[in-house]
C-alpha cells in the first residue's frame, strides 16, 4: 500500500466538535483542561472549549490504520482551539476537513 502524505492548509474555519452534542461534549471534556485560563486585553478569563480548526492551520493528510487523517503541525497559532493543551499531536478524521483545504506545494 502506498504511503499517503500530502501537505495542506485549511481554507475556512471547520467545527471539529461542538459541546452541544454528546460526542462533542466528550471530546471537549477530554481535550481541554477545565482549569485553563487565557489572558485577553489584560483580563484573565476562563478558556472556552471551542473545537474549531481555524483557517490557515497547516498539516498533512496521512494514512494510518487503513483510514485517512489530518495531522496538524503542533507549533502554530490557534492549534490550542481543537487539540489537548498537554499534547497537540492528534489525528483528525479526514471527513471533518475533506472540503475545506488546499494542497500546499
């Protein structure tokens, strides 16, 4: 089987999980530390569980376990919106991003 590894960039915001669904609630609670805070305009606020893959995120489409996955690069802006803070190395199912990316040459 040929190894698949294509570098891509997300072209529009993609909702990876939504806290209003059961699966989204499970993902948001597993992927985010409930005691995380962020500083915005000098004010410390609770960090929301967003679950959004923002436009401009780069990574690779790879094939693992017989399926296609999006593997985002860990060191980039807005990666924390959909990855665990302690481990940003995750695999996102390809179907989540399939119509929202461009191939980077």
